[in-house]
């Protein structure tokens, strides 16, 4: 091999290294884009991909080894106050906050999402923004406090604004709590309004992470020790064709168990009939087997014997 002489000028910017065989060599150093070289010639750590993208990164915390999210533009932000982040930072949840989705937003009178509203503030002051409030943590808490304090009068005012959106409310992460509170304090007529608006979506809500709580509350307030039979019959008619599906669903199985608990005994037979019919499918499922056990616990002698006989038949 032939070696070409290299002038001192040509060697500027090169770095001398010792090769494994003991020879010296001049190489071109690789210079990263951020701050090379670091202190004492040590390269800085590469930037974290998540941090560069604006997401919080994880940090080990304490002896228990748990991780916590740190950093990012949203660390300690308004997420805990009902805000969610968009391309340009936190913005209110719900389409009305952006002036989209059908209803005209009153931007000048819009409620500050992160503000804690005093329970003494008159509910009338927030007319036109009730639905927006119901989907925010602090706003939803305020509305629940007003319902607890003012009862059916507050229920009526809220229903007047959210009636057409009750289906959305019952499946909202925050709104479902207000929905349950409305059911607790509503008069039978007000509860009938809520049922009429949402009955076609009861099975959808029953399978929903947040909606399942609303459906369970319907069963609780319409059934129980003093049932409103006309209303519990509506709920049963909507749920009865889907007992097997609900029994094997993470959220829906709790609705079936609530039926066993609160639906009057002379009307809860629809659950037992379905479980007996589909016993092989239901009992082999991790959620369905729990429903089957609750059926055994809640059944009368005739229903229990029918369940056991069906299991023995397929043993």
C-alpha cells in the first residue's frame, strides 16, 4: 500500500486515536448536532424522543421502583383539571369550546376550565354553558353540588340544557357522575324524560367504561325496594336481548349483576333464562363465570335447580 504525505493544514480537525494493534491513526470525529463535545470531552446523552416530541418522560422514583411522568409541556398542567392537550397545547374538552359541533359557543361568557367554582355561585349564572361544565372536572363537581343542594329544581334546569345530549353525558368520563346524580334526585317524571332520551343507547352504554355506571344507576333507582315498574320494564326490554353479550363483557357483566340485585324477582327471570340457555358459553368465560356464580347466589330454589341441572347435563 502507498501512503500519501499529509500536510499539517490537511490534518486540522482530525483526532488522534490508538488502534487495538497499537498504531496511531488520525480520524474524523463524528460530531452530533447537540453540544459535542460535552464537559471533559464526554459526549452528552442523546435527547429523549418523547421529550423532543413534547411528551412527559418516565423517571424512576424511590425505593419502590415506581415510575412517574416528568417533563414535557403538560407536566403539572391542567390535565388534572379537565383539560386535554391539542397540537398547540391544552384546550377545553368538548366541541362547544371550539365553537364547533352544532351549538353556537358563547366565547365571551365561556367558563375558565381550570377554575374551581364556588358551590354558592347561582346555577343561573352558567346558563348556556351547562353541558360544557358537565364535561369538566371542576364544572361537573359544581353541578353535582347544586343538584345535592337544590334537588329537582336544579335537575330541571340542567335537563333543559342537556336533554338532547344525555346519551353523550352518560358515557362521558366526568359527565357520567352528573348523570348518576341527576337520577338520584330526579322526580319520577324527570327520570322518565332521561329514560326516554337514552333508552335506545342503554346497551351501548352498558358496554362502555363510563356508561356502565349510568346504566347500573338506572337499574338501581328504577328497581330496588320501591320500583317504578313501568320504567324498570323499559330498561329490561332494552337489555334482555343482550344478556349473554353483557355477561362476557368487562363492563357489561356488572350491569347483569346489578339486575340480579335490584330488579324485582318476578321480572328478573330474563337473566336466568338466558344463562340457562347459554350456560356453556357463559360459564367458560372469565367474566361470564362470575355472572353465573351471582345467579346461583341470588336464585330461588326453582331457578337454582334449573342452573345446576343444566351444568350437570353438560358435565
